[in-house]
C-alpha cells in the first residue's frame, strides 16, 4: 500500500494523478479462512482491523451482502460522544472516542474527525436532573463532561432560541471532546487497512446459511459458494436476527427504521453538535455546509430503510422552534437505516449458543460513535474466545439474568 | 404511509392516527415461571423480515386496541382483526399464504 501524504499528492500532481492505487482489493473468496466476519460496515471492518493489528490474525474474510459501508455506516448523522450513564457503556464509548482521536494517523486515512463539542439540551426539569446525574456519573468514570446553563448554551450556539415557548432551553450536558467524523471515510479507511494486511473484503456476497458440526461453527454458505472458517463473527446490525436464525439461536432484538435528512448547504452557522432529546431532533453542520438533521425512530418493526413521513415533519417542527433561522431551508435528501434495538438500549458483544460463533449487534440508534471501540472489543472476543473487560458486561445472557445496562435515557433516540 | 383499517369502527386510519404496540399473540409469563420463559416473554421477539403480527391502537379514533398482519419488508398490510383473538383468523392466514408461499406460518 502506498501511503497517503502531502508528498504523495505532490508526486501525483506531477504525473496527472495516474499513480493512485485502488484503496482495497476485490478478491474472489478462498475456500477457507481462520476468521470470517459477516458485515463490512464500520463495526465489521473495525473488528477485522483490530484482529489483525492487536491479535495478529490476518487470514480473515469480511463478507458483505451489498457494498462496503452501505448500511447504517453510510446512513447515520456521524455524531461521536461518550457521555453515557452506566460504567460499561462509558468505558466502551470512551474507548471508541479515544481511538477516533488518533484514527486518521492510525489508518493513514483522513476520517475528518472533528471534536467540535457536543450539547445535549435539557428542555424539561426532568431532563435537567437526568443530565446532571449523567455529569456526576461521567466524573466518576473519568469522562470529561460538564453541565452548562442556558446563557452559556446561547454563547456557544447564537442561532438558538433558548426562550421557548414550548420547549425553553434550561441548560445542557456539554462534552467538549465530542463531535463528528466523515462516516464513509471511517469504513473506507478501515477497509484499506484490512486489505493491506491481506484480508479479503468480499462485496455483493450474501450469506444464506451457517454450517456447524457438534455445536461448533464450521463455515458459511453464501451466494458465492461455501466458505469454511474456524471462527465466525456476525456484525450485521439490522439483520442480526436473520443471521442468528441461520446459526440456530434467537436474539432479544427488534429492527426499526431511524431517519435522517440534510438541508441545502448554507454558510457556517453552527459549530457544535446539538441534540434535543425531548423533541427528538438533533443537528450539526457538515463541512459542505449542509445541516445534518436526525429524527426519531418509527414505533413499528420495519426493514425497508425508509421511515414514516410524519417523523420528518415532527422533527423539523420542533427544531424550527429551537432554531428559527432554519425555517426557510429546503431539505435535500432524506434516508432511513434499519437499527437493531435491544430491551435496555445497550449493545450485545457476546459469545453465542453456537461454538466459535460471536455476535456484535444491538447498537440501535447509536452505533457510529462506537465503531472503533466495538471493533476493539469484538476482536478481543473473537481472538481469545472470551470477552475482555470492555465486552464482558454486554453478553446476550444479561436479559435472562436481569443485569441490564439501562441506557434508555442516554441512548434514547437522539444520536 | 401505513394505512390500517380499524376492525371496530371501520375507519381506514393512517399512521398518525394510530399507535404501534409491538408483537401480537405473546404468551404472558409472570411470577413462578422459569427465567427462560420470562426472558422470552419480556425480550425475545420474532422480529421477522416478512409477515409480522402486531398490536395497534386506534389512539386518535375509537381508542381501541386491535391486531394487524403486515409485511415488515414491504410494509404491505394483509389485514386487521379484533384484539380479542388468540390467533389470527383462518381466512387471513390463507390470504397471507397465497401472497407469500415461502411463509412458514404464523407460529
């Protein structure tokens, strides 16, 4: 792999940019691999990357039904934060944030991580108490967040109307290290690094079955033939239930559609990420100038990757009250992703009833921010066969035992 | 936009008039049941990509709960029936089978 650098740009400028290589290979699948990861989204690619980097396992294939990063990795609002309430969540999300901070250097690929600061608005007294509790919890966890009052919010975001009338801004939970990154670049950067380590990324290859012998996984059936493997990692977000069914177990998941939309590009007007959970809306401005707006989930099971129209209306109606200047903006695009929701709104990184088959799913509405941390923890689980400290609490049996990692407030819907 | 016909008042209601209520025909487990049964009742859902039986409430209409059969992959609605049914009506099951020959049946 040729490294990207300022010298590479200068070199290519001298020869009509004829020397850029493909970022990753597109090989045909081999007959067998040590590890097969199903799902070439952010989490799957990160898992493969840290398998190679941290554990030296490089005979790996990453199988993707569609195209690389074409699922939820390409459909989110790119927000990164780690201000969660419970200790296990804070640990894994903060690990992810720390990895994001050095990811461009690590991957030699500019993921455009922008730690611009992140506000979670409190618009009811209930939320004020909830976020103050989160700040205290974060302090104990060593995650730097602070509670700021409405005046400070207005200083940070001058375009915000903090007076209401329906939902006045009473303060906010502020994480200065939070921000955004370029979502596609995260997937592409990991893919390039995986391919460079000799891993095979196989796109347009749908998994149709999981084969096993004596309760241990032996391989998968795909639309490009059977592939044998010693270990299998399932990292497929919305379709986790379908893959689990092939592997012979059930997951406590439900798939729903989550929507987002972007406005036409305008001049820079907001340089932090603002999330408003009461009204189910959140907004940031992309480098192109578009306002990236996230909405709510539909309440019913849905695999169609499009959401209900009235949710767009609801989200915008609420955001217009908080940001009156956006009322005349045209919205350019809208899309939906299928998110896999667990009962406690926390993910599952776990061994499964099938031997040597591991699953990483249930990231629900907030998977993008966790990509590096999730990959790190999942790689450790796949390599060692036992979860490390980051993944231990996120096992799939916690629902039976009642040991929930309740993040319904922190995860809610706004991400 | 989803349009479901309320089996009580006969109104063809669109989504904003209705509230979704999750999977239908769950068997309730409470005190005295095993941890597996209770977990199943609380968290394990069919979550199929295809035919799904679910609860809806006609919140901004007659206010009553009813049940519906819907395809989660296409959003096609096969039919609705009263909430007091312990299983989907046979004619509805037949109708779904005709439309979805691959379908494994309602349970």
